[in-house]
C-alpha cells in the first residue's frame, strides 16, 4: 500500500500520520475541525489535507480512522463509500465493530480494527502496540503500513482488536488505582515514594503505572501522560459491557470502574487520566 487516507488529526492522529509520511507513504488527511486541520498542516507538511472525509478515499488503498468512539466511526464510515478497506484505529465497541464489518461486507468492503496503546509518546516514537483484528490476507497487506506506527499483532477476527484494547485499558486502570493507593499508604507510613517505586519495579508488584506513569507524570506533579480521563472511563466501560455479554463474573473490575466514575465526576473528562492519583490523595486527606 502506497497511499492511505486518514481521518482524525488529534493528539494521537497527528504523530501517527507523521510516521506514515516519514516512511514514504502518501497520506490524504482530514479532521472535522478546521482548527485541527490547520494545526496538522503546519505540523505535517508532507501530507495532503482534504476538505471532506469522503475525499480521503480518493486513490487510497485504505482509509485509517482515529476517532473518539463508535458513534463517530459509524458516521465517518457512512461517508466513505469509495473506501474498499477501512481500518478503525479508534477505541471502539467490539460488538458494534463486528456489526459494522458485516454491513460493509455486504458491499464487498472490509473493516479491520487496529486500536493502539502507548500514548502520545508512543505515537511520536513509532512504538505503539497495534492490536489488529480482521481477515488474514487484508491484515497481511496492511502490515507494512501499521508497522510504521509501532508493533502490529494480528489478534483474531474483526472485533478482536477492540476487545483486547478495552480489556488492556481495564487492566491499566486497575493497576493505576492499586499502585496509587499502595504508594499513598506507604507515604503515610513514612516511606519515600521514589524509593518504593524503585524497589517495586524490581519486584512482582511492578506495572506500567509504577514503571512509567508514577515516575514520569505523577511524582513530578505534571500529570501529562496525554490520555484523557474521559477516554479511559469510556474504554473501561466498553470492557465491562463486553464482560456482561459473557458469563464471566467481574466484581473487581466493576469496583474499579465505579471508582473511575467517581474520579470522572470530580475531575471532568479533559483531565489527564493520571490525575486520578492526585484525586485519591485529596480523598484520603
């Protein structure tokens, strides 16, 4: 694939497109926000900015989407009648992804889901984990394109990528709450949080929260991981809804989601998700 369309030029989409352009792939890019299009054009001059979502499909081998939710994805896909292959890199709802894929298949079109994990820093560095769901042959064709942005892994049929992404974020949310409570308890007891993290990161309690979020965003008080609290809560609710469609009990997960809902009500959706640690500190004081 030598030419792709890309819809969604936000904090994640812009550096993802930059990686595509740097790899020599021609990109036709669009965002519904004129301000986002202007900022993108200044940041990634090698891409072609088009006037509508439909225009991204012109001459493109595939159109990639990086949008807030399934509602936005379905609205944009309705405009992409010329796109034979659509790749949803958003954090969408897996059951709705499967339904949308079946709808497109009626017209000989293919939907692949390829959500990512790794945040804005991973998007800039091209080290995103890309969880890909879809037909073997189409996923193979997309491999070189997705590899420009990170490490693609084919995880199953369509919808599998979105399911795994939601479950990954549920685990990440649980890790962050558990590690934050543990660090706050240790601090109250008189332990040095930096020393705690150093020891934990060489022990069995380590996680992405102790290795990255706490030392880089919470201890310094910057809270700048680049992933909104509202998006985290959306993703973990997707995971809980997915669990409800199975027979697996998820009592711990339900408690985790309830706590994040409280943080969302207090901090608002625009807060960085790492600010839940600050909120937990304030709640304990």
